């Protein structure tokens, strides 16, 4: 689900396919806290991306949480245009309302903000756009990455043949440079009319950064390819989604249609595609994994399911070690509720699309 990744890379992880025969429900005594509504004044709904602000600058306040909305007030997918700013105490306001007609650069199709959301220490906010005109995959277009400054003003867009339906993002922030890791889900999916095709990608975008000048793209490299993807009337599109980066440079990918967590080694330095990467865990309590984050304290892979409202905790040396129900609404329970999540000192922030809220699971599992 994005996922925000700080410049302090997460704990080292190792490959494993082992799975415990039965998993405990972890943190059953922890009470999930509803932090705030994610619906701004224009009525946008369907919160997707979540990112924690690493440093205060401009209108960005350290420790606040930014949330991007994918749907407009009519609940049409791929038409949301707002990023909401939420303090840990629940105070909420609008960080940005992006007008497709006034973008300073090209963005094929316009604005429909996705789970791809990152906040860099230099004060730049970068968000993905996978836009539609009517909420259906028939009108979905390639979109772009939109760059905003610390006051919420759009300053530029990143457009490339390699950016095609940016769906989620992780960021390695090194101060004067940054690497963005972006999943893309529109490579041939609209033309396939609902059939599964193996063209989903993970692209690394290397940036040069200063607080005073707009980020500039140094290079783009496809580091993952061949992931299954397809259009879907309920979810718009299904394909590789959440990303989490470990301390040893391994990138973990939610391969939604194959119902697994994949790994791409040497993600920040590799110069070629790892294909669909290696398997970390498959099946069991995974059920359409979407959002992914890494616990910086113990290296656990935290993933949320799109189909049943579960958080699944995986350690690569052991496999899936625990699970926790985060949402039980809807039919079936938890279906379509969970997307973006982000770790913070106070716990795990996650959005709930069923209630249009930002929630907190206290203490990181």
C-alpha cells in the first residue's frame, strides 16, 4: 500500500519459504485507534496512500501523516485529487487539492491519486496518478508522478514510457539523492479486457535533490518485470502493489494476483530486471496482499490483504508468524478495505476504505 520508507533502511531480511502450520492472532489485546476521517471538504473518498512526514518544513510537520484519495465525491475510481494532512492527535486539514487543468507538466489522463505516496526530507511530496474519466478501467490512462513542494503546490510531473499506471511506491531518501521504487499496473491491461497478462513492472527512479530546486530525474531502471496484472470492475486494476525496502537493500513486493510476497535483491544498485523476483511467502493467510511496510525495529514484513481485512506478519527466516484482523466490515468481511500503511514510533498507521478513516494499530508488530 506505499508506503513510506525512511532513509534509515529497515532491518535485514533473508529468504524463506517455510510456513507455520497455524498462526497466532498477534496483538489481540491492542485496541485499534481511529485517528481521523480522511474525507476533505470536496468529498473525496477511498483513501489509498499513507506517508509519515520525516522532517518539518513549510506546511509539512514532522510526525504528521499524509493520505492520498483515489475517488472523488461520486465514488468514481481514478478521480480523487486531494492529499489530506492528519496529526497524530486527529487534527486534520487539506495539504493539497490538485487541479488537472493547471498541472505544470504532462500527466496522461489527468489526476487520480494512487497509493504511490512519499515524503522526502528535503520537503518534496511525490504522489502517483492513475486517472480515469468515469471510474472504470476503460478510460484509465498512464498517468504520471506528481511532485509537490512543502506548501502543497504542484511544481512538476515525471512522465516516461516506464511510468504506466503508478500504483504504489517506496522511497530511499539519502538527503541529496533519493531512489523511488514504483509499481506499474497498466502495461497492456486495458487492452487485455480483464484477462491476466504478465507485464507488471517495478521501476527505480533515481533523483537528485536540494531543498531549493525541484527534484531532477537522473535515471530510470526497470528492476522487476513480468508480474501478473488485470483490470477489475471493483478494484479498477489488480497487479503488483505494495513495496517495502529492507536494510540490506532487498525490495519486497506484494504480488497480488499470485498471492505472494516477492523479493528483489540489490534494488538500489541493480542495473537489470530481476523478473518477478524470489518467493518470500505464498498463500496461507495472504489473500490479495496490497499494502506492504517493514518494521524498522525487527525487520518484519507487514502486509495487508485486499480481500479479507487481515494484517499478515512475515519474517523471511520463518515465514508467516502471525496475523491480525484490522477490518471486519463488508461482505465478505474486510473485502476492499485495506490499502496503504506506514510504520511510526507510535505504531502502524493504515487507511480503511470501508470507513474512510486513518487508523492506528499501537505498537509495531
